[in-house]
């Protein structure tokens, strides 16, 4: 698939999702997607067959994060994505919300190498990669209650995971959960000091949604 065909597909899928993407965003999305496809032939970055899965892959890897970017608080600057894998949602989110300084956390070395190359190629100079488990970063004083936003896309998120992730957030900071169809008790009633803030539909064809949890300051509701 040519670069122009990929850009055309991105624009078409974005319009279907109600998004009006700037041409520079579309161009950088295409560069990321093409780089991902090239590396995916050598190492397993994503289960998608990027040349064959077409609309579905673009929707999941690019359009979902672009839709989520609309809900990033205007004051948010420091962000972290947990389990970044092949780079989505972190890299498209960093492109669509350029004020964010994104920290990508990925334990697998080869995937982390790809992430660093992608950040270099896309000139995302404010973003960094941590080759570690996110739990290992909890001891970092600069990260304890130092972030405005934490994002995670996982099939299953447990209460202990949410309790650990909230430690990175400043009071008032937000946790973005990229979720599929259905609901869980943790989404509606997360463990304190997290509270449900909102849920937003992302991509209709995927029946996906963004669940936003906010960290409540002690003494507030």
C-alpha cells in the first residue's frame, strides 16, 4: 500500500469517526503506520496484518487515539502510557495532542528499540521510552504524583493496577482507560482516590470507548 493510499484511508476513517484531522497529523500518522508495518515483519509489534486488515487496523491504532485526544485536558503536559507495545495509543496521542510530553513504558527490549526509533523518525523530541515495568518507576521521586495523565489499553485492568497507577497522578490528574464494549465494576466504581469522571465513545465500528478516571485530592469529593 502506498503512502498516499494510507493517508487517504486515514482521512476517510477519521471522517467516519467525526474527526477533522490536520494534514500534518495525517502525514505523521502515515509515517508511524508505515514504520510499524515495516518493523512488524521482523518483530511482533501488533497482531494486525497492517497491509491486509486495513480499516480495522487504522481505526484501532490511529483513529481511537485521535478521538481520545479531544478529551485531554487543556492544562495536561506530563503523560505516561503503560504497556506501550507497538506504540498505540501513545504515539498517535502524542501527535494529536502535541502539548503532551509522553513517557512510553515498555518492558520488552525489542519493542522499546522500535519505540525509540519511531520517536526519532517522527521527531517527537519531548517523548521518552522507559524499558521497565511500570511498578519499577513508582520509586522515582519525580514521577510520584508528578503526572497529569496516565493512559493504558489492556484487555483486563485489576483494582491493584489502578491503585498503583494512581500514585503517578497529581491530585486532579486523569487516567485514560481504552476499553471495548461492555462495562466493569472498576470503571463505574474505581478504588479511591480515583473517581469516575466520564465515558466517551471512540470508534463506532469497534464499539470502543474511553473511560476517564480522575484522582481526587484528599479531603475533596
